[in-house]
C-alpha cells in the first residue's frame, strides 16, 4: 500500500489547521505564510494526495485507500496539535519531503 498519499494528506490537513487563528496561536515564534496561502496550499495538497492514490492503485481502490489514510492522518494531527503543535508542523514538513522518495519504493 502506498503511504505517500497519507503523508501528503497529513501535510495538507496541517496547512488547513494552521490557516485557523486558533491553531496558529501556539506557534508564535515560527514565521508562517498568510492564512489564505495556507488554505490554498492545503486544498492543493489534498487534491494531490487523491491524485497520487488514484494513480497508484486505480480509481476504486485508490479512493478507498485515500479516505482511510486521510482518517488516520487527521486523527494523528488532532492528537499532535493538542499535545505538541510544533512537532505536528515538523512532521508535516518531513512527511512532505519524504513522500516523493516513497513513490520510488
């Protein structure tokens, strides 16, 4: 099962969460893009993760795996945002960097 769509989904939901003032407040020392840029980037990453899953597994299984990986990514993000918000942003960046390398495995 390809994991890159799950990593991209995690990064997408992290961008969408950081577009909200409620979740930005815990990350004051970090310099973040504007809320609008994060919102657009989050939606584009979600579309990319869907395209990757469908491309790798076909339309039927790809959509099913994509939805499952989105559920896991959101659950992990919710737990990390309430416990360590800086770790969530770091993991999103690392996951987004590692996703292209997983495509070749």
